[in-house]
C-alpha cells in the first residue's frame, strides 16, 4: 500500500520511504527515520541538490541505506493538491547514491511511475542542474520582481503580457521555502552559470543599436 504522511512514525513498516521536504532538512529527517524504519527499508529523496545531502548523511552512523534521487519533473505549485498521477511519465530521474538492492528498489518505484533512470555522481548532478533548473528559477524570480516594479509605475503593463512572459516567469510562483535552501546549497555552481549568463546579457546590451551584431548573436543560439 502506498501512503503519504506528515508523521515519521507512519514509516515504521515501510519497504521504501521517499523524503519530499526542503533540501536542508533531508539529512536530519533521515537521521530520525533510521531509528524508526526496518533495517532493510530503502530511504530516498526528491531533492534538487545531492552533494550536500550525501555529505551530511555520510556523517550519520546510519545502518539503513539512503539512495539519492532527483526527479526532473514537477510543478511550480506545491502541496498534495498539485499532485498528478502522470507527472513522472517519460521524465528523467537522476540517481546519485547507489547501494545494490536498495538502488534497485528505488529505481523500480520511479520506473513504475513512468520515469527513465539516469545515473551520475552527486557533484556532476549539482553542476549540471545548476544550469538546467536553478539558473532558470533565478532568472524567473528576477524578471518577475522587475515586472512588479514596473507595474507600480504603469499598471497597463498587464494588458501587454502574453505567452512569452508567462512562460519564462511560470516558475516564479515556486515556494521560497523550497527554493532558498536549494540556491544556498548549490551556490557555487549557480554563481558560475549566473556569471556566464550575465556576460551574455551584457553582449546583447552593448550591441542593441547594431542590427547586424544582434542578428549574429541570435543566430548563434539557433545554429550548431
């Protein structure tokens, strides 16, 4: 039987437990769970960073296997009311910490949900996801913050918002309680790619009055 619960005690007889909480709480919850669950229980998570979590868990003398995982799928809105049975269909799930039988158990639940398993180190995961997920969230938050400043001066801006703006700011409604710990935990990698992105923005800014150069910059994003 599958069960969703806010009580750790309900995990007592579970074969597998998935921790779905802010990333800065996962290790501490694991520490509590290993005193409750069976020895052969597999514990995994859905955190968007992996290295800092694994480093904390390595310092815990736990005899229950932890298999780090990160589903590359989700919704901007949080809570059980936003759940969807087909959310993970054809999605990638990264598994970074592997222990034989427990890894197979964790892989199976994601596969049963329709996902495809990708295996890589925690460090590689955190580096790449900083660009593919964390940076886009930073951009969305920043753009939406700028929009709110403009709206105070000119509320008619809402009459001109269409698909492109809505798409790029979609994730700006993500939970601050979930996102802030992710940014802090993966700050070094995010800072690296944020620096690269700022460089590209400055190139566009410098060339705004030169149609030929702007066209060249656009084409660089579409060719090769």
